[in-house]
C-alpha cells in the first residue's frame, strides 16, 4: 500500500466522483475538487457558509453543496467553472438535499412550522434545465424516507398524513405519481428498493417488529415479524443480487429472507464467546517497533522519535474458545447500544459482514453460500466504519486509529498510515475501481493506494 499526504478536511466530507476521476473535499466553506490520479487541485469553489453536505451528480459534471443552517443549496459545474446555481429555501428550514438519478434535478426537503407547533415537511423538485419547480407533500421525517431504484426510473417516498403511513411511487422522468398506498405500520421508519428495482422493503420503528415487502404496483407481497414485544428491527440490507434480505435486530441476531417465498432461511447469532473450531478468530495485537541501538542518536531525529514512540498492530489467530468484550447496555437510556447495527454484503454476494453494537470491537464475516460463520475480527478499538471493495470480496474497516484493516478470503492485514500527528480514521470509502480508498478523520483525509498485484 501507498498513502498520499494528509489534506485538510471538515465535516467528514470527502467523496469520489461516480466516474472515478475526481475527489471532492470540504474545508469549512470551501469546496476543493482534485484529480484522483495526481491529487492536484482541479477546481476551488467558495460557498456562502460552512458546507454541511455534498453530493455528486450521477454523471460527475455537477456537485451539490448544502448549507442547512442557512437554508441554501449551491451547485457547481466542473465543465463550466463560472456557472453556478443557488437555491434559497427562504424561511422554510432545509432538512435534506439530494440529486435525482438524472443529475439535472435537485430534491430539497423543507419543513414549515404550523400554528399548532407541528412541523410539516415538503419536498421541492428543482430543475436545472427548465428552472421549473414541482412539489411533493407530506414526506415523513424518518431515517430513510426517499429512495430511488438502481436504474433511476422510480422514486419511493415515505409519507405521513392523518396519523397514518403511506408510500408514494413516482416516475422520475416526469415526476408523475405512479402508485399511492397505505402501509400496515405503526410508525414507518425506513424504505429500501431491492437492487433489481422489483421489490420495495418497508419496516416499522424499533417499537414494533414488522417488515413489509411491496411490488412496484403497490401490492403487498409478504409481511415478516420475528417476534412481538421486545425492540425490533435495527438495520436492513439487500444482497446485490436481490436474492437475500438481511435484517439486523435488537435481539443481536441477523435473519436472512429469501426472494422466492420471503421466508426466513437462517438466522445468525452474535454470542460473546466463539466456540466453533470451524471459525477463524483474528485478534489485533499491538507491537512496539524495534530500533537498533547503534541507530540511536541524541537528540533523536524527528522521524526516529516518531517511530520510537508509535505503536503498530498486527493480527494473530486466536485459539477457540474466544471470549469477546461484551458491553452490557444501559437499560434506562434511549437508543441502547445493543443489536446488529451494521450489515454489508460483499459485491459478489458471497459474504456478509455484521457488527453487534454490544460487542463494538468485533466484526463477524458470514459465508452466505454455506450459511455459516467464517471469520471474526477482534479489534483493539470499536469499529467506526466498514465497507466492501466494489470489485472483489475484500473488506476494509477502521477503528478511530491511524490504521486501516483489510480482510479477504486469503487473510487479513493491519496497515499503519505513515506520517506525524494523530490521524484517527473514522470513515472510509472505496474508489469505484477498487484500487484505492479515501480515509477520513475529523480534520484530515488521505488516499490509500493498493498495489496492482493486490487488486487482482
């Protein structure tokens, strides 16, 4: 691996463009666009306030910058640097902003304060080409309430009106309403299209375990409930092939539904003790670098001093049974740290990575072909983020330390990011080619390049 120098960053806002040619990052109110191959600055834009969100258009020609506190969205063009667009929502509070799949419409979710102190949301669709405006009423304020099919043809919106939950499906080419139907939920929490765009999953809040599956024309295909009274669903993920739907629950289990009958085919538990000899447990251990005494000089050079006082880590295979660090959740607090909060399928559908929030230092990797636990990665620090390589079964994860960790069926490795200072990686994102990653900390970012031999 090779690493770039560190660059300044704010708000964890660092994004590769969809075409893989550019890397956008933010420093307060400035937007910096770099060439991916050289990391030379290609464009520098200045916004009206501190940037809180950025998003590339699907064709990588435009980039959106949202300033929620000011209620303003600014759009910049890479082909025409002098062109820009400003959308001011005025007195309406800007809650969210995103691109439509065609990259020529912007959807702003705004809230209006009613006389009864209740907030009413509205989605405004702004066209960059015709400057026309369309409105979608009653969107629901939930974790995942506006989703597009992968082919960009349809949009589903979660709605709340008259104390009931609804879903509306729109045609993205003209924003016409295709279907509108109510859902059998008490408090609709999220919706997600299957990658093939044929099925829409909708699930209730954690207070009621219910997952519903709808067809494109609004028919209820199936309803799933694992249990009734305890806290319910915490996370949901489709496999890239749309064949499996993984449901992470507060009972520390993952349930896998199949796409033929929509019945559960298996469930994965996350116990604090790994006892099976068929499971490989990789444990991260720290090691202090050894320095030859004849190289020591006083005062030591800056580079030598840095290596003397820095600790590195590596993986060792633990002998089962292995007891993982389990943190008992506080029962009387909201949003308890319990249950499966992270789910991610590999691009080839063969593996599923999960994290149980009660065991924050471990990642479970399941073999979907055999429906069994394959590997557990036990880290020294809590998992901050994980993401699969988009080209091959290779998982990258970070733990708020200056290290990046990689697992593949061939094994796993821990790599220290070189350099001085405290670069704590809390988020990462793969390049679409799978041969590099952007590593983000609170105040900086760098790009990690993988050797071509590693990519093959």
